[in-house]
C-alpha cells in the first residue's frame, strides 16, 4: 500500500478519533509507508498543512488515548468543493499534492457535506485517469446518513443524552413537591430527531423517563403542547419534556423563531432564542407555570468521558474497513454498517461492514421513521428502542490522571 | 441506640445519598431498631411522611446503588423553621412525632438553611429538657459552609465541571480556525465561586484550560472583560471563558440583570437573562465576535455518572460520623472535615472528621479566598489547585444496565 492521508470534517463527535486510530493501524499493517493527517481537513491540505501521524501514533498507548479523545484531533473544517466543471483549480492543487507525496488513498471522516467531497474527488479522479482511491468514513452524532444502519458518533451522544436526561429527571423529581417545575431539555437535531429520541432510552423501572419527546419529523402542535403541559401541571408533579432544536410548526416556521422580539445585532445577525426558551416563556406567561430550560449544547457531541464501547469499536472498525476497501482498489464509496437481524429480534446485536456507492449517500439525509413515533406524537415506540439500545451499550474506561480523563493532543492542529 | 431519623434538604448533589447510606449502615451497626427516612425533609415529616429505610437498604446491593444515585433519594424541601419564641407549634408537632416513634437522634443532610433547622431544633430540645440529639451532615455543591475544610457534593460537581469544560475546550479548539468562537460557560454559584474555580483544574499539558475564569468574590470589570475578549479575538483562536452565575459589577448590580429589555411575565416575575447570555450579546453586538453560551445548569449537581470517589467516600463517612456523634450524646453539631496537612504540601491528601458547634456554622458562608485569585483577576493560583485537586480524584464505577447507570428509587418520595 502506498502512502495514505486521513482528514476530519464537519462537527466533532466523541468517537471520531477512533476512526483515525483504526485507519492508521490498518494502513500501517498493510504496509503504508506514510499515513498523513490533514490539519483542519481539506482547507488545511490546500495550505499544505498535514503531518505524518507516526509522530503521535507509533506508540500504542497513544492509539488507546486517541480512542478516548473527543472532538476532531486533527481539527475540522466546513468546506464545500466547487463543481469541477465550474472551477477545477482546487482539484488540480489537491492532486498535485497527492502526487507529490505519493498518496494513493484519501480517507475523509464526516457527514453529508464530507461525503460530497469524497464524491467529487473520486469522480474527478476517475474522469482524469488517476489510479487513486477516495473512501468516506461515516461520522455524525445526527445519525442522518442514508444506507448505513447507523452512524459512528451517534451511540456515544445517545448514551450521554440518555444518562444526562435520567440524572435531570432524578434531580427534578427530588425537588420540593410544593413548587414543581417543568424542565424543557433541548437537544441537537435540525431536521432529524435521532438524538432527542435517544432520551427515551432512560425510561425503565428506575426512571419514569421524559413526559414527552418532540421530534422535527412531524409538525409541532402548539395547542396540543400547551394543553398537555396544563394537564401535567394539574398533577402537581415535576415534569420533564425533551425537544429537538429543529421542531417546526405545520406552517414551516421553526419554534425557535417564534419569540416576538427577535433582536438583530449590528452585523444583521438574528439573535434567535432557543426553542426551549420560547416554549418555557409561553408556559410561564400564559399558564403561570414554573419552568427551567437545559440545553445540552456542544456537551452532547464531546462527552467522551461516557462514550459507548459499541460506538467507539464501530468507529474504529469503520476506519479499518475504509483502508481495506482502498487496498482492494475501491473508490467513490462510503463504509456502511449493516445490522444482521430484524429490528424486532436484534439481541444479540451483530453488525457487519460493507461499502456503498457514495452517489447514493452524499447530500441525502435519513430521518426517524414516523411509524416509530407514538400515536400521541409525544414518544417513541419499542421499535426505536430495539434499534438504539444496542448502540449505547458498553463502557470505555477513560485513562484518568489527576481526577480527569486524559486526551491526546496534536499541537499542529491547535 | 434508639430509633433514628434522617432527612435531606436544599439542593440535591451527586453524593448526598452516600450520606444516607453511611448513616443507615452505622446506625444499624450501633443497634438502632428503626432507621427512618423523612420524605421531602421536614415538610414531609410534618405531614407524617416518613419510611422505614430497612425496606430499601437491608440489601447491601441497594446500599451500593444508593451511593451511585444522584439527587436526594428521599426528596428534598426548602423550609425554614420559625423562631420557637415566635411560633412553637411546629416544634411541638415535631417532638410529638419523635416521642411517638421513640426517635432519639435526628440527622439532617444539607447546606446553610438545613443547618439552621438543626440549630433551632437542638436549641429547643435542650431548653425543653429533651434527651435527643440533632446532628447536621454537610452537603452542598457550593462548598460554602464554614469551619469544615470542604463540603460533600463539591468534589463530584467539581469533577464533572472540570471534565465537561475540558471536553468543551477540545470541541471548540477543533473547530474551523477561519471562524473561531468565544464560548462562555456559566456555572452555579451565586455568592461563592468554588464551582467556577473548579474549571481551572482541567488546565494541564493536554489542555490549555479556560482563557479566563470570573468569580463573584471580586467585582466584575466589564471594560477589562471587553478588552480582554478583543485581545483574544485578535489571535484568531477559539477561546473559552468561564463565569459564575453570580458575578456582579462594582456597583452591586448582577451581570445577569444588565440586559436592557428585561421582560416581566403576567405574574410579575422578571425573565432574567443568564449572565453568559448578557456577555455573549455584548461581544456580538459591540465587537462583532462569534459566541456560544453553555449553561451547565442542574447537570452539574446531578452528574453521578462521573462522581469523585473521594467525595462519595467522604459523604458516606460524614453520615457514619454523625451517627457516632449522636451515639456519644452530642447534639447541636455539624460533622466537619479537617485536612491534616498544609495546603502547600497536601499530597498525600488525608482528611479526618470531627464535629463543631452548629451556631458557628448555620447561616454563615465561606467564599474563595481572594488571595487564591490571580492578580489579573481572571484565574486561580496554585493554592486553589492544591486545595481542590484531591477532592476530584478517584472514580466510582456506576452499576450499568442497558448502557445506562442504574439508580435506586424510593417510590414513596416520587
């Protein structure tokens, strides 16, 4: 195997670095002389910013540390390649670098936009007679890539969310019953509600679970929400409601846009309220209810201290499989995961790997099936649990020092 | 030992239930026939709501589970006893219950307000010739009780905060360097900045740490803050700033009150912005900087999934020591912890237990010493690290099931 290069792109996850680890280890095993890492993805590559990963990963302890390090260790970027037919100068530049450094295989770890990059580079490569391989490695907490059963990064975020929501419910239920609050927890997911749905996994005999979960897959019914909250408050019990940040009314307006006095800063940027804040304000102003909002914010994509072992192993293996595919001269593919059994009988959970044509993946997104949403539109059916439960199972022990998890740092990326 | 009763009061913590476990186990060992638990503290007791803890804790596995369960398992309350000289009816009611159930020892786990309860009950008991013991067990994430070196609950919150801030810094530093953000993390602490200070513990060779930490112990200088943020933005590097929710200007106004358009709801409640939001808005509107705010909210007091072993052990031992003190006929005391060595040489860390007159503790609060704040007012000196580091060390393995930590539930408290 000739030299290879790996890059990370888009939003970070808790497991994204495990894919770098897997690709590095497998490429070395298959005889790659150099395994390069792009600093801040393709934007860094275009500036000539990439490093020899031997510098950090030839020590196996560092490989273990990397699996436990959240957020793109090589740095990320958000860069969309122009169409080669419109502007091919960037393509020429990239292929000059690849040729100069004898790089035959190019791996990009990311979500929808990153797969667009793999598709365009692979198409350019094929149409210009290059013998190079471009393989995508899936990664997104949003779990919205099509074809693959699920995406590395989702399981760890889902585990963090279900754990945190369970703890928030404990906290809220312990409070003074003479003054109960409705807590609204806001979770990432603009168009796909996979992460908000994951909050349902905390429901069990030791936790009543969220009182409602609202996903962006179906229109948000404000009247129903207000009536339900009123109903909840009649019981004088603390309650907790989970929402996706991207919930929308039937007329298409985002709930987060509903606050009357949206301010505009001096640069013309809208200062949007969080959707949770909009709903909490309505409950307080119109029903006089005590509320609290919790936004899990970027915590939910960086909480490697409670990663899912299943997720980290799969992220690692996706890196391994990408290298195997390139070694078999495949190109224009993304690694996908397939579940071996039907959702209704998926214990024990078994996942196998394959690759799939990137053209069917790039720029498409997969949503939570509406038939997995309960009839009252406020919860998830057991089909969701069958799907998601195995993905959050198993724990990765962090490597602790001074009471805190250790991380691997690549100073060139800082 | 006759029958005893235990209650929990004030804000929950990740370690508060370990004190229940310790008191229960020790009281049983010393021959107590019944160990009762008040449901929702003294408010529940006044309604006759208390249970025999044997029902849940006679199984040692449940005792282990209880140590790992966040938030007051018995439920909490916020109730201030009237002065007995003004209204002694509540006192009569309480002592009737204690007499009826042959309860000689009364343990209350809580912070400042809860110690006020212990003080008043103990004073009433002594002045009315009762032979009963009232002992306080310290608990507060705020770490602001005087006399004791530190408070159970603080170490676990501090560990969660330092871990989360470290992960947030990783996340932010991985982002696209062409579009860096200043992240403002808001941490609990109205008057005492112990928890915000704990964010400094993530600074090490694998983490640059927060770029600034602002505590409520010293006036917040808005001009200095804005100039510093401007300075940070010149480096085109992502930055992260930590603030206590309670930071105030020199004129006494809370930063969270500074947003011009404070709205008032139909019940006349002020809808205050978070201090982090006020500062982020200023940075965006006046300097054009990209910002993000993260409020750790109630997550920071309920995150038992990453408890400090030191903290949980100490919380347990405070429960044990309270029972020992009552058995020795002490009353009107709180259990305190003493560090055996000077702060400058406190490795290995050794902590011993004692009790102290509740009159010197109730209603007083302890702040971060200003000499532990750096001269630039934006950080903590090494004295703080020497003090706080041992308190976050060691991990408690949660008992996992289905990918999530198990909790002990006492249905009577729900």
